[in-house]
């Protein structure tokens, strides 16, 4: 199913959308790639933060390591920490970084005030820290549309969710 975000929409993009573009995850990858192409074409104004980009690249790295080394994802981060030279064999996560930075996603900087606001949001709404940072950034920049596949945002007032489903 396509991600039917209307043209000229301003939105924040969650890490899972970026991840699905690089890591084959049917049925999500195709609509996420199509969405990101629309961002690259200038049809949608899409925002991210450094923490979202880092989260996506980290997940891409772990998926790449699992596939390349034939390992289960459970415990893989710990394995990589103990076999750090194996990280030097990975490429996709770096390519993903360069491609994401070239797509035309607009970066919203995060500061200590945003983090303080996010901790309040996390406590009030029962969100994990990274998700609460997204809400805090969206609120401070008056962004109401969120492109995500994360169900945790559905109950957050004032946010319109766009999912690749």
C-alpha cells in the first residue's frame, strides 16, 4: 500500500521509514522508498533530527551484520562490540548515511531544552526517550504530520500519523 502523504505536506520522518528503504522488509520497503523519492523530488518537505538519522543508520548496520555474518539479531550488538574489526567489513550503513544526507531531508537540531521537554513528554505520554524527542521536536517546530510505522505515536494528540500499511 502506498504512503499517501499529499504533495506539499510538511512532515517529520521516523527512523523506521529510513530503515525500510535500505533493508528489504516487505511490505514496507517499497512504499517507504517511493515516499523518500517524493521527498528527493521536492514534492514533500520532510524533517528529521540527528538522533533519528543515527538510529536508522545503527539499525541498518545491525541488519547488514546479521545478513553478512549469518548471525541472529538477538545479541548482535554485543557480538559486534566484542568483534569490532568485523564492523570494518560492512558497507551498506555508510552508503545509507551518504544517501540519506543527499535525499533532501531537512535536519532539525536538538538541544538541551528539547531533551528536557522530551523527558516531560515521555513521563506524560508513556513514550520512550527517542520517541519523546520526536514529539518535542515536532511540537517546537509546529509539525503535525509524522511518517512512521511505530504504533506508539497513534495516541499522541495533535499528530497525524502516516504509515506504510
